[in-house]
C-alpha cells in the first residue's frame, strides 16, 4: 500500500518515463491534491496494472480548478490494465480519470463509484476502453459492462469535498461463492453470490 496521508499526489510520472516503467500490485490511497489525487502522469508513458486506486481526492479551490482527476494524464501515453478505481473524488469539475492530449488504453478494469464522473476527456482522443466494468458505461470499445461489481466491502468518505474529510478503507476483493481471504480475521470466507466481474 502507498498511503499519501492526504499530503499530496500518491505517485507522479513526469520525467519522461517510457513503457518500460510499470506500477503494479499496489493500493494507492489517501492522495489529496488540486490537480491529481492518486496519479499525475505528465509527458510520460507508464503502465499501471493490478492496482486498487481508492480513497483519493482532488480538493477544490475558489474558483474550482477545472480539469482535475484522481488519475490526471496530460501529453502522455498510458496503459491501465486490471485495476480497480473506486471511491475517488476528482474535484467538482473533474473525474476519476482525466485525459488531456493522451493516447490511453484501459482494459479489464473496474471504474465505479467515483465522483463526479468516471472518465473525462479534456482534449484530444478518447481512450480505448475494452472489457471494463464502468459505471454509466463508456460508449465506445468492446466488451464493456455497467453492473454492480459486488465488492466485499466498499470504502467510505466522510466529507469528501472538505479538507478534513477522512477515508475509511474498504475491501475491494470481488465477492465470490468460492470465497475470498479476510486479512483482518486471517481466514477464508465465502460469499452468498459471485461478482459479475469475475473472469
């Protein structure tokens, strides 16, 4: 887990990182910034995979900062694969994923329960989105669905738009009749149903 403790953006790519740069297998949480809550990608081309990005926010200034995002990408080529992006606030004029002049590909990911929007394109091409579960359903791409992913337990914000807002962690494993590991009680628990996002 990379926990920014509300002190700024969690991860930044702004040194021309290319496709050999990969961020994989992390939980990115409690990022808080004007422009980018969890990931700032400016002039870089990283790959983000197998990450849970939850409980990050862009706080508003007066007047509100336009075009902010939990993941903010500008002049970049980015790949997002097999990630869960949920419970984030992109600022009053932003989104969970904001792209400006980017070539972006998103696949096999869950993008849900983010405010105020899931994906926003400020300038340039729309991202190529395939086999994702997106709240509100992304209009283009193949294999995309819009269903409740049935997480074991969603996280929760108290006063997400306020500087003193606090994020309470959730469990973003998918519910499964086969079961999931409970790290708190150190046991294997089964669920009464399985998430439609499994496989």
